[in-house]
C-alpha cells in the first residue's frame, strides 16, 4: 500500500476518533443540562430521558476503546499521534463518568420530589450545577477549537467549584439541624451536589489531558483548590 494512502487512511481514522469523542461530549453536556432541568422543574419525564440516554454514552465509550486498540495495533503511532490517541481514550473515560454522574443526579431528582425541600437549598444545587455546566462547555469548546488557553483557564477554575460546593454542604447541614423534616431531602441534595462537583473534577481532568495532548508536557503544578 503506498505511503500516501496509508497516511490518508490514518488521518481518516483520527477524524473518526475525534467525531466519536465529540458525540460523547455533546451527549454528556446534554445529560447534565437535562438532569439539572429535571431537578429545577420536578420533571420525572426529563429525568427518565437522562437515565435512558446513558446507554448511548456507554456504547460510544466502548467504540473509542475499540478504535484506540485497533489504531495502536495497526498503526504503531509515535509522538504527537500517540499522545492524541492515548489522551482520547482517557477523555472518553472522563466523559463516560460525567454522564454517569448526570444520571445519578437525575435519579435522585425523582426521589426528592415528594420530600420537604427548602427552596434556597434547591437553588444552591442548581447554582453549583450551572457553574459546572459552564466549565464542561468551555472544556468541550477548547477540545473542538484546539484552544490551549481556554483549556488552561478551565484548569484554574476548579477552585471556584470547590468553594461553592463546600459552602453548599454547610448550608444543607444547617437546614437539617434547624428542621428535621428536611433531613431526607437535604441528604439527597448533598449526594447530588457531590455528583455535580465530581463532574467539575472530570472536566478539569479533561483540560489537563488537552494541555498534555497539545504541548507534550504534563501539568506538574498542583491544581488550584478551594477553601474547605
């Protein structure tokens, strides 16, 4: 097979891999948005859609793994191409986890509907969710546009998510101590907040992977953390 044809075939495979990752990212972003909408609107139908959509993300994750294994075995990539392929499988894994956490939020939104829930506590979880939504959108935009500075900016914003999360946990604990009727709902909200915070962590992990993909250098400095 001529070298030029082999190169073209390899480029096609890389494009297919990027397309699969892009579809995963879009689905994960959509699932988080729907999970938060289900919580805000007490919408059982939306929550069910999030849980059902998780199967497609799992399928795409398996597709990425199969594509990567095939490319490593047949193409034996080096340098930049190797970094692209290896980071792809890690990014896919992070997106699969993000979709799982969104699914968990949707599932708990169903459980919280009949419970006594303080409105400000619900708004606090929604605020955290919107911050993480913006973080996820920015890292996916950075991936699509190959924007190093945008990826670096996502990496530095993890501390903001941590601060809001820890403040929300303290707020939920206060509601639980002041009114025992809110304990069940606030416990559910606490789990949801943790799931959302973990989505933020995975978005930041993706930013680190992108920086390594494009520069060839691992991020060695400690990630900014919020105050606990």
